[in-house]
């Protein structure tokens, strides 16, 4: 019970990011916040792992927001946080840290391409530096679709396609709410 309360408190009290509330380039304005959930599947060499990710974010101004993500109910719990810098309306860079089996650093370039009213293509490049028994540098290409469905809600479907042997495929679909 204490662990669940800690997770909920962490999600709603700490400062969090919109870019890693899924892989979009959107930056939250100062005082804005977002939360989200995303059932996901990791595919690594024929082995599947299911996780439920909880995302949240808060804007801190000057094209900058902070974020955190927790992936629960899998073989290992994912804990991560990042800071995201808005370069332009459709491009952002984020850097952060995580623990998922091993401790690591994250770096992501997020690109959002508007397709139709309220619908965007999401892509970019995602890289980790993981420090386990040996240091690995997995790389991914994220690709997804974000559909605004009204009243602050968005449906986000995304995949991360592995580019290196150290990476894994990732598939998720979830909802995000901005306020």
C-alpha cells in the first residue's frame, strides 16, 4: 500500500514533462500540467514484456518543461525523469535519467508534423546510455500518431523501432490529459 501511495504522490506532486508524456515535441507553458497512461508492450528478441506507463508533466516557462514516467506491473519497474527544451513549435530536445534493470541517461529529439486538424505524426530519434555489467547505447526511431479528442484529452499511439541490437521494439497506446 505504501508503494502505491508513493507512486501516486510521485505522479501528482513532482514536476513532469509533456515531451515524455509520450514522444511529442509539445512543451507545456508555465503552470500547465499533463498526465497520461499507456498500456505498452516491449518486444526483445522474441520475449514480450507488458508494462503500464503513467506519465505526467509540468511547464516551468521559457520553452522548458519537466517530466517523469513510471512503468509498473512488469518484470521490472521503470522510473524515469527528464527535462525538455522547445527548439521550435515542432522540434524539441529532452535529456533525462531512468532506472529499468540498469541505471541510464536518456536523450531524445522529438519532431511533430501536423497532418490534419487535431492530428499529428510523431517521430524523432531516441537514445539511451545504460550502465549495467557493460555500457550499452540503444537507439530507436519513435513513430506515432496523436489525435486530440477534445476537452484536453488526446489519444496517442506510438511505437519505438529498434535501430541497434541493445534496443527493443516498443508499442503503446494511451491517453493524455492536459490542464
